[in-house]
C-alpha cells in the first residue's frame, strides 16, 4: 500500500470521516491549483466543496465519454441517464455531443455537485439534474434507503445509461436495486456503461493496489467497517444481479489496475451491459 493510502486508512480509524475526507479533498484541490490557474475561464468544481474526484475534471470526463460513446453506440439524439452524475463530469462532453432531439438526465445525492452541473453544463439537448434523496455514509446522504430509490425516468425510455465511480460506493443490496432500475428504464438493446471493482474467482488481493477484503453478500470492501468508501462485488453475484435486471454483459470486462500490484492505466474495471429484449 502507498504511504499516502496507508496514512489515510490510519486517519480514518482515529478521526471522524468528514474531517479526514475534508482535509484530503482540500489537499487535492491545492495540488490541482496550477491546472485551474492555467485555464481560469474553464469551470472546474472544487473537490472539497463539490465532492468530486481528483485530477483533470474535463480531460477525464472526455476520456470516459469516448468510451461511453463507442461502447453504448451512442447517437446524437440519444436519451441518456447518468447515475450518480456528481458535478456533471460526463454532462460536459455530452452537452457538446447531443443534439436538440437528445436528452440527458443525471441524478445524484449531492445538491452541491448538482448545482455546479446545472450552472455550467448546457447544450442543445434537454438537460435535467435531479437530487436523489438517499442514504450514503460515504457521501453524507441521509434520506431513504438507496435500494428503494426509483430512478427519475419512465420504463424503457433511455437509449443508454452510465455510472462512473458510483458502484464502487454502493452496498450490495443498493447495487442490485440500481441495476434493476437501470434494466427498467433502458430500452431493449440499450447499454449501460459502468465502472467498479469486480472480484474474479481466485483473486488474491492482499498486495493489490486496492486490497479489498470479504464483506458480505458477494461484496468485498477496502474497510468492511466503512464499506461504502470502496466496495467491489464478486463477478458471479454481479452477473446474477444483471440477470435479475434483464441485463447481460455485452463486452468482456476491461480490468483496471486496482486488483494488481502495479499502478498503470485505468484504476477501476470498465463494464458494459445490455438490456435484453423482453
Ligand atoms: C466518485 S463520485 C463520481 C461522480 C460522477 N459520476 C463523476 O464521474 O464525476 C460518486 C458520486 O456518486 C454519488 N452517490 C453516492 N451514492 C449514491 C446513491 N446511492 N445514489 C445516487 N448518487 C450517489 C455521490 O454523491 C458522488 O457524486
């Protein structure tokens, strides 16, 4: 484990979560200041305030968008659902891509992140950012159980859906329920692109970049006492949830480096699923 990661794990054991996350996010914002100063006209959310991930918000968003566009076979008039959209990292490139027949719906539990997206991500398509009032120990949501959340979309109304870095924070029952909802709102043949951690049979993760440990119900967690910080699922459990949702894997899973000992390329696994015909 990197010294910084080991230090953060230790801090989580001895200090309240919001304090550790706040200090960590502030440090990350300070590190990214040069990037912000180089292009002052480009809107960038603050990690400490909007609770987004680190790195170049727009560059990473564009990379995920390129993957989403090709894997979901996206067209400019598509209706897209962005699950756990945060500050709209994917909404920005989608705003450039979707035309007036297209539509984007993003939902997230963070009103601050949604506020940033609403202010800045606009395009020819209809854009809608919706607050999901659900519980999360990691992100501070205190509403209803996420497993009971009904996505803000009609049955079979979406051509494609995405969830970047959302399933890595969902308890197993919430992950299963969110997949079911994705299956409900996708049109037959519609695709869901998501990132997460899939634990394959026989994986040894002790020396991994992200050393997940068994948690419960087919889920593994970095810290089983605080599972929503970083959680993965056994492949068999995940594929079972997909089946129950009327979905199936549409492409081989592209493995991230989280399960290896070397930091190279993508961190999380990239997963593409497709809604089966009724
Ligand atoms: C790592 S961030 C990723 C945000 C965004 N997808 C992106 O790529 O920038 C995870 C997001 O999931 C949201 N989130 C966590 N649990 C959620 C839940 N049960 N329902 C909806 N959003 C959730 C958080 O508020 C946070 O914005």
